[in-house]
C-alpha cells in the first residue's frame, strides 16, 4: 500500500486542450506523487494554437470552494494561476491567509496567454503590493515582470518585486541567455541554467513549471531545490515531442 500523499491546491483556469491551467497543474503534481485539488477561476475555450473566449467565475464562488477544500484536506501549499484582475487576486490571497496564515502561496501572474490573449489590461499597484506581501513566490516571465513594475529591464523588475516576496524570473523568452532563470530570494539572486538545449516551445509551460515547484515544496524541498527540480521536469516536458502540447509521463 502506498503512503499517504501530500495535498496541494491549484486555483486556476480550465483549458479544454489540457495544455495549461488546472488540467496541466493536476497532471504535473500527479507525476510528482502529490495529490492535486483544484478550484476553477475561469472556463476558457482554447487550443494550443488559438484562444477563443473566457468566462470568469465570481469571486464568491471561488472563495466558497476554497473554504470547502481547506476544511476537508491538510493543504499547506496553493498555486494561483489566471485571474481576471489583481483586485480579485488580492481578495483571494487575503482570504486564504485569514483562513490559514501558514499556507504558502505561489502565484503565476498570467497576464497574456501563450496564444496572445490579454487577461489583464491594467495593473493596479495597490493590489499588486498587497498580493506580493502575502505570497511565498511569484513566477513571472520577462515580459510579465516588466509589466508588473512598469520598467524596461526584466532583472531590475524582478529585483523590485523581490523586495516583497521571492521571485523566479523565467528565462524562456530570454534571447540573450536562452533558458536561464533567476531566483531572487533573501536579498540575493541565484542563476538557474538549463541542462538541455534545443527544446520545443509548449503551450502551458509556465503553468507546468509553477505546479512542479508547488509539488516539490509539498514534498519537503526548500525553495531553491524546488525550483531546480521543477526546471528539470519542465525540460523533460518541453523535450517530450515537437508539437505545442507536451507529454508528462516521459
């Protein structure tokens, strides 16, 4: 008989292609032998190539679902993905922390889908700071970090964000340092270099990375180790085939 598994929760959008959002998160944590709970913030209609529409869940319904799951399972780590606004995110984060201040929250700040759809048109600094002060880790790509801080340098943007919480600056869009991520934590910066080159782009790779980090944290790894292991997992995912939809069991 297998041992009891750790529980994590993903609060994110439903992508019917299975490449991103809740389905990708659950696939990822399952591969890590972690049990994944999920709450939907949105129902999207999309494929790996095209985004058609999104219908957002009301915050009240999301908070109710979160309460039911937290009352039923020993969740210590939660990932939050796509949301309609930072006000929405702020309410969600505050609610979780009021429920259990010990829960670690990882936020993947999805501002634009990989198919080009803009989820958030404006960034409200007041809500952004409120969120950052209450989360354990935020995982922006270069463009997201610059948008969040209104700066033109991604590393400077990540440094600014790290004044409030740990930051993993994803390097998937870094043309000068392909695949190099930077982890900003405790006032320092750790460079995470890729171990595999010539990988194929994948729909939802950012979701997979943040979910893998959450799974590794749940397994008892520290933040640096969790990010390193998650990077290795994503590299296998990116190298699983040449299409835009990656395979997890590789």
